[in-house]
C-alpha cells in the first residue's frame, strides 16, 4: 500500500471516529467553553421541506445531512457569523409540533452550518440565523447565499467577465423564488419555493467562483503535488502548455519528502527542482507531511528542517507546517512550524507557507478551523508566514458553496498573508469512508474534475490569491489514467475558461 494511501485512510478513520463521539445521538448541542457568554439564549423554530414540500422532522433531516450514512454524517454546528468560530456542535433538536429547534446566544450574530446537497453535490450549507421566530431553513440558506454573493456578482459584471451572464440568470431565478416565499400561503408551498431558490442560489455561487478566477493575480500559481520523485516525463507533462497551467500560468510542484537522510531520494528531489526551474516551474517543498510530523520529537524535527534546507537551497517556497489543526497531530505542531518558518526566513529568501486543515463541524469543535486558528496560532508565527493555505478533502469535510465565505474569513483572520489552497484531493480509495460527494455521486472522474475546477477557481478569484490546488493525487490522476481530467480542469481554470 502506498504512503499516501496509508496516510489518507488514517485521516479518514480518525475523522469519522472522533466525529461519532462529538455529537450526541439525541441531537442536543455540545457547547464550547464560554461560547454562550452569559448563557442567555433565544429560541428559533426551523421548518424543513423536501423539493415536493413535504415536511421533514429531525430524523429525516439527518438522513439527508449524512447522505444516509448515520451518525458519522451528523455535522451541524453553530458558528459566529463573522469569524466562523464554533459556538456549539450538534445544536439542532426535535421541537414540538414537528418543527426543528435551535437555541442561539442573545445579542450575537450566528450562522448554522451543516452538510446539505443540491444537484451540484454536498456543500457546507451556511445559514445566517435571525434572532428568533419560525422560519424555513432552506429559505434562510438561499437568502444567505443570494445576499452575500451580490458584491461578487457586481464585480464580475463590472469587469465584463465571461460567464457572468450565467450567474445573473441564476440569481434572477433565486430572487423570483425568494420573493414568492414571502407571499406563500402554506409552509408546504414555501418549502417547495425554498428548495428551488437554494438550487438557483447554489448554481449562481458556483458560477461566480468559476468566473472570478479570471481575476487571479498574475503571479498566482497552479499547484500540483508530487508524492514521490517524479519521472522526467511526469515533470514535463505537468509543465507543458496542455498541462495544469494551460501554458498561461506558472505551475508550482509541491514536493512531499520522505526521508531527508536518504541520499538516493534526495538526489532525485534535487533533480526534480532543477528540472522544474529549467522548464519554467516552481518548487514548493513540504518540510514534513502531517502523518509523520506527529511522531517526530522536537530534536528530530529540527534536524529534519536543517537537513532539508541544506539539501535543497534553491527552492521557491517551503511548507513549514502541513494540516495544522488536524486532530491527529497531538501537541506542539504550531511550535514546530514556527521554528521551521524562522529557519527558512533566517537562511533563505524563499516564501513561507503554512497549511491549515479545513473542517467546521465534523470533529471535536476545538479543532474546527477558525476556532483552532484563533486559539492556537499566535502573532509570533503569523509574522513569519507569507502564505496561509487550506488542506481540503470534500468527502470528509464538504466545502462547495461555502468556499468563498470560508476563504474570505481566512483572509480576515490572516490579513498579513496571502491565501491559497495548498492541498486538495477527492476520490482516492482511502477517502471512501467520507459520507459526502460533490460533482457526481456515481462518476468518480467527473467528481474529481468538478472538485478540482471549483475549489481552484474559488481560491484564485481574490486579490491576494497565491495558488491552488496542489492536487494530492496528481501523479495518479494525470491524463491517461482513470480520473485523468484533473489536469485539463486546472488548465481551464488557469486560462479563465
């Protein structure tokens, strides 16, 4: 079994195992310390319907939310609307009269997130909650998406970007359904209209994410990952005009080093760096994959950093920490990453990159992305980091229509760094434990293409974008192999479709 398969399977099992213990089976909230302030809350009643307007109770909602996979897919979480830090995991409960209840802290803007499907696949549905009252949940979700995408749509149309008309048509459809919701004569009718509105708003969001990639900074890169020393042909394919960069955007290869003390392996990586530079590419070297980082003592970590900088002095960027915030990393990952970042800054002129692990409500809430970052990543390391990236695995932690909002929040949380997606993967055999899908529930190649295209577009479509997606399975998924449409999908993004 390959190194990367071992790693991803381990992460999948860790994620689902912890998830099952973090949400109570009866659906009551697991509240983070001090999240509710003085403890005062207000109550909301939420109605949920299917596309035909049939009312859903909490059990039926859970079946959809989890894609029929049971407790491993119960991932609703209450977040601070501005910071997306976790207030509570599992806040939904069955209320009287067939409706679903949720209690929110008073005088605090809150957002409910949970995995939910449209025809595009599962997204981290974001629902900005009113202070109280009775509401249709999917209508609130559609309104949240529709209202928050207005600025991006204006930017797309003002710049005459190709594809903006598709987003406009879908936004008009969403607005029509939302207007009709306001005058609906029954909750069943309102539910049907809400489902339609959410489908249109989701389509508009994904279209805008794709369209705005055309405004990526000129120096933003299209990234691939080499999980082993590549052949000369594989390097050439990655950098060719028909490869991920499409001939119009620089390609950066992320090198996953196994043993820095293995002379034969390191000779291969030195040759890779030389070939990348000779053919116009860049090299991002990962100090240590998260799977190995957890087992290294501080002394072994520092020796690894020193050996790598000496062995590969001419790389363009160093990933000083991989999947920081992952709940399998144990103690000390931030301190290790900080020492690596300082060594890179002191001894090289290369870019420093920190990769955080993306999840919002699928595991212990203390490891939720923004909660962890606010609590565990101090100014002392932030000032050493040029780029903050995310590791995203949508089968384990859906993103979808929430991508722009998550990346905007990342920008706000790390305002002095550029933003990236520095690891992305979908469809590996080791990810089958993940309950969710995106792009296609039945065609793995189409799903990989949709994930690569969407997340890359969303990541690049911002003024401080540094790069994306550094596809983890690139060597397995390149053209000529099953699922090999990933490279053309990245090329399409890089050339603005």
